[in-house]
């Protein structure tokens, strides 16, 4: 297992613009980072110690790249809303959190496209602009992803899943590892079903955890205290995320620590230091069972570091993709 690293919060002095509106995936990036290099949190001093440095500032949402939108038919009368930047670069498929949808990636879409990748995001069944279809006839979530990959003509691609997208990404890797160039899982308990692990993670969320506001559960306190516009934008995506006919899809595999140990592809695990679901200790525990795991902790972030600290998160993802691409 490769070493853990801690990544800084962005230090941009710009304020965030309003996020996604209706059908359009949001305004996008310029400086939210494909650059290299890591350091301590930007809320500290230049040498990484606490206090005395410039305050952490919100990062603006950048202008999005043009996309082609699709409705991809899936089994049981379902349909997946998908957007695709196109191009000849290596494809990167983004799997959204359960609290979000295909709208969850406005900070990543333009950064990855600028780095030369074909960027693809979609809403799973019952999420924003997708059609749930009939549960009895539905495929697994990873089966739907394979249908989407075939519809878009993808050969081998990078896969990145956040939160509830993490188990889907792992399930796909267990079924189709030969299709993947790399796997990134961010802010996710990863769907591991070992009894010891379930007891541990359930203990992190005692009653009345489930009754807390979704922003408290999913966004770190530092972010909620510093970027009220960003919280409002995230809540707007969350409010649109789930349709009335949504249902939980099964996985093709039972994800266990032993199953994780069968994966041979490069895996990157990322979590926020304030993640209430998958804190750094839980991420590192799961990493022990992966053959080729690289782990990172993003400072001043909760369960959605890709949204809360996009510059840091984007640097990690782009560096990992470049390291594990076809032409590395």
C-alpha cells in the first residue's frame, strides 16, 4: 500500500458563483486545479502550522465545457441521463453520491477536459433526469454502468465513484476489471459487508444521526462555516437529485475485504478529514485489503471533498489518472 498524503484547501480569493440551474450542469473552472504539488491546509501558515496565514476562501465554479446529452436505455424501462464532453482523450466516468446526481461534478468537468480527458457523468436510476423503470426487471447498478459504457462505445476507461457511487464503482471493478485503467473511490464506506466492518461503521452513526440535516451529515463544518453560497448550491443539487420513483438497486457482488483483495488494478482512496461516514481511519482500514492502494486525506472537507475542496481533489485525481493512463 502506498503512503497516505494530506492535501491543502484551496486559497483562491474569489467568491463562488451560483451553481447548477435546471437541466444544465454548472458553470465551471479555471483555477480549480490540475496543478501538481501538495501542502498543508490553506487556513494555516505557509509552513503548514496553524494560525497566522490567510483565511481559506471559497473557490468559484468555473464555466463548463460543451457536452452532448443522452438518455441511455437500460433494462426494465429505465433510462440514464448522461452528459459527455467527447473528444479522443481517455474516458473518465464519474459516479455521483447518493445525495447528488449527474449535476454533482461542475468543479471536475472542465478541469478534466482541460487536462485532455473525455469526461462523462450520469444520473443513476431514479436520480435527476433519469428514469427508474421497473424494479423487478432492473439490472444491477454496475450492470447499468456497463450498458452505458457500451452505448457510448467505451473501451477501457478510468472510473471514479464518490460516496454511494463508491460501491457501484467497486462492484463494476469486480465484474469488469479488464475494462478499467484505474479506480478512484472518494468519501465512501465502499459497501464492505464484513460483520466487523458493519458494526464499526454503524457505531459511527448512532441515533439520531439519521435525523440530522443532510448538509450537516455530508458537508464538513469548516466548509459550512466558510461558504454559505456553496452550501446553498449543494443543497439545490441535492433537492433535485432524487425522483419519486427511485429505488435501491442491488449489486452483482457481495463486497468484502476478501473481494477487495482480488483487485489488481491501481486504486486511489480519498476522504475528507471531517467525513462522518468514512473518516481517515476507516479509509486506511479498507486500504489494507487492496493490493495497489494510494490514500489521501483532504483537509477541511467532509463527505464531499470533490465539492468542498475541488482544487485539492482535482489535483489528486488528475495526477492519478496521468500516472495510470495508457500512455504512462
